């Protein structure tokens, strides 16, 4: 087995970290093992039996080592989806009677888990503002166990004071958790900043090809092991075919995200100066309120942004009809540029007043920048903005 720590740079780790040595029958790429069960070799505990639901086939183990190496963390675990990673991690860290501090701008699925499901398990929570660290202590309770934030918020791309999160967690003996999906390990590695657990929807940047659903938990070995045992009982293991595709997709992560970072910045600059655009939310822009924080924390500003058109809802609808290259579809982080209107998709469940209060107007468009030629995308946006 390759020592996952023997590679220093992300691009090299993506290709070589955690791979089987010697290579399986000399195969240059890791083969796909479609076996549900494996012969006994003297395993003593249930969690060590080699069985597909226990997430310990060769395809899983290679991914676990590689993902841990990417974030310079101790351990990793792949799961059946991003929500399987998030829910299993939260239901491991928290027990009945516990309390969670959680950022007030959560991904929709996580928001529903916390606000709808937690109470059935006797778990309490309070929302915090990620940029008001002085206010967090007022929400602390004797039974607070963890603090949970996201690297960049959807769809406004706000950046919380992530350094304050880990400082606060250490001071108050909380487990610090971050959903790192939007940043990806290329732009942010939570373990390096003292986070205990990083969670991913691998459906997005890590796989990057919009062809599987998968998740990952990356972080401290002792916690990842506990989460693995819970996952073994909950059953949210990743199918080997999806493991294979995730492994394959991961190899180009550094190239993809570097391209998406710079393409998104150019597109954001184009949109920002266009007379039909009211505002662009992208932390890579110098005048963005989160720019200084993002610069300090991240190696890149991501391929995600949102923007508001001066003509509001009608202009947004027209723009979405007129663009030729992007696809109007949910999800993000793939090779194709995707557009959504949060008011009718991710945030449709909120009242119009709640949406306005959160800065999500009816004319807001969210974009996940793909790998198409930047100048061709910009030309397409220009014609769509000018269309009558
Ligand atoms: C998509 C997403 C999830 C959920 O992931 P699934 O793979 O769809 O279960 C969680 N967090 C963020 C930030 C996401 O974008």
C-alpha cells in the first residue's frame, strides 16, 4: 500500500495517494471490485468483516486514504450521499439531550434535517451568524456539543469567520464541523485550520462529472471511526461503481477547480461591470464584503457565484431562456455550467419575506461555472443580457 503521506502537492496526491501497492495485477488504474463479500482472514469484530455495507472493500479503502491525504487529515469515510455523510456525522457527534450551534444559512437538506428531524431525537439547536463571533457565547448551553458551519454559503457565497469557529470550539470543548463542499479540498483544507470534521457532497466538485451521488466525512481518526460504526448500522454505504467513478473523477480535481476558480473570476468581473446587472456575489471580487476573509482562508474563490439583474424576476426569466450554453438544472461542481433561480428551487420553501430578509431576491440567479471556454460563456451571457 502506498504511504499516503509521501506526496506533498494536491495534484500528485490526487493521482497517487492511497493507491494499492503493488498495483492489482499490474493494473495502472485501480480495478472495480464488484464483490459484496470477501473471504474470512481471521477478522475478530463485526466491523472488520469485509462486506460491502461496511464500506471496507478495496475501492472504499483507496478512496478513504486518498481523501484523508487531500485535506491533510487523519482519516476519511465515503458515504452514499452528501446527506448520508452529514446526517451520520451529526447523529454520531450528538446524542439525545445535546445541543448544536449551527450557521443560519445552511444548505437546504441540512436545514431540513436540523429543523425537522432533530426534535424527534431530542436534539436541540440554535442558529448563529457566522460573522458575529461575539454573539456565539450567548447561545452556548451546558449541553452544547458541536458547532457546524459551511465553507461558503448557498447561494450568496458568504464566508463565515472560520478561524473564530475553531478558536471558539477549542475554548468551549466543542466538536467543530464544516461542510466543505463549495470550497473543495483544492481551495480549503479544514483540518489544517483545526476543524475536527469536514463533510462533503462528493456529488459536486470531488466527483465533478454530474454522474453519481456520494459523500465523505474527513477528519480526526477517532471521530471518523465512530461515524463509520454508525454508518455500518444506518447502512448508507457507497456502491462500488460509484466508488470507481468518484476515484476516477477525483484525479482531475486540481485541474478542474483551478480552471473553475479563474473562469468564475473573469465571469464575475464581466457581470459586475454590465449595465443590466444589479450586483454579483463572488468573494473573489475585491469589493465583495467577504473578500479579505476569503483571501486569508482559501487558495481560490470557487466556481460558484450568484447575481441579481436590474430587471428583477422578469429579467432573470428572460436571461435563463436566452442563454445557450448553460443548463438550467440543480446541483453544482460539474463540468457543465449550471444555472438556477434559488427563489423557485433551493429556497422555494421559504416565504417571499423570509427570502428577502436573507437577501435572496426573485431575480437572483445562481451559477456553477463549468469547464467550457470562458470567453464563449461570456459572449453567451452578453447576448442573453442584451436580448429584448
Ligand atoms: C449538495 C449538497 C449537499 C448534499 O449532498 P447530496 O450528495 O445531494 O446528498 C450538502 N451540502 C452542500 C453544501 C451541498 O451543495
